[in-house]
């Protein structure tokens, strides 16, 4: 913890939340993590705070996997940027692979971790049918008693700070996908139905995770950065939304949405 009332570093509270999940719900203390082979599936646009959490103990192997071409180079650069943070990151191996056709042997992993992966797929009509296939594929990659850990934001915002966070994600989703609608949430009912054939347990993930004030400007900068490749008229289309987001950040702050957490155990 930081002292002297110093503002928490970016991602610190998310790191604490993940540590709680690993320690309290998986029963993995620091020593237990040392021998684990772990994959984060579908890392996407940013290096997950899960990796920051793993700085508490070095696992035997930590893989970050995504099917996006050029992913490994991008993530390695991002990883280098994070090395200077107060909470160092343990070595991460970056790999490009479509996990519907995995390149790994069956029964390879102690833990496979998915952070907002399925809601992201839900937002792409052509991939919706693949979600259950992906769950089955990942399940086959687990060792006996291995765990598939799924975190999704599924609940409606319960305060103004969470509404601000959801607005950010809606804007980002519309830019990425050139979509007319906002970022889709995967409901608890949908996730439960998808996991009905597995040994799955569910946890209420009501962690209070507030985005530090100093980080909020990075959210605005990132939106403008991903708009740069688009024509000026497209960037202008989102300018009012970005101004609204900035105003809400200043008035209400930002708080991450509650999680829906599922832990699937391989028998």
C-alpha cells in the first residue's frame, strides 16, 4: 500500500481485486502460484491487470494469447512500458493463436483466465455462435482440477461513476467496431446458460474499484488516439461524446462496473 496519502498507481485496485480472487476463491496463496501454468485468453487491446497481480509470485509459466496478428509485438512493447511501474510485471510470453483451434496439448494449464472476452465476442454478430465453442475448447486445455476463470461486467450501473465508465466503453466499442450501438454486457443469465454443462460456481464480484483521477485523462487521450486513423468527419462524429465523457469524469469520477465471476473446474 502507498503511504503519505500518495495516489494509488494506475491499475492498483484492480490488482488487489484479482489477488483476492486468486487467494480467497481459488485458494492459491503466494507459494501455490509458483508451480502454475497460466494463460490469459483473449488479451485484446491492453495488458490485463492480472499480469500485475502475478508480480506477487512468479508462476511457472504465464502466457498471454490473442488471435490478432501483430499482437505479440504490440503487447511486448506495452509490457516494456509497464516495467517501470511501481508494481513490476513478471515475465509474460506473448503468443498469437486462435483458441478455437489451439496449438496447445490438451490438459496443459492450471488456470485459464478470460477478462471481458465473451462480451467482446457477443458484440460481433458473426462470432456469437463461437462463444460456447470457445468455452469448450478452453475447458479441454485445462489439467485435471484446472480452473477456467471468467470475469465479465454484466450488471447495469448502480451509480453515476459507473455510468461514466460504461459511457467510456460504449464510445470505445463504437469506434473499434464502427458500431451504432454501445458495448454489450453479458448478462448473468446468459453466462449461466453457457456454463450449464460444466462444474461451474459463481461469485458476486462487488469490488469497489474507482479509477484514479490521474488515470482519467489517459482514457480521453486513448479515445482520441484510436480515432486518428479515421477521416476527420468520423473523429468529429465522436467529439461531442468525448466532451460529455470528460465532463462526467470531472463531476462524478469513474468506477468500474461490478463483475460477474465464474469459476469452472475441470474434473
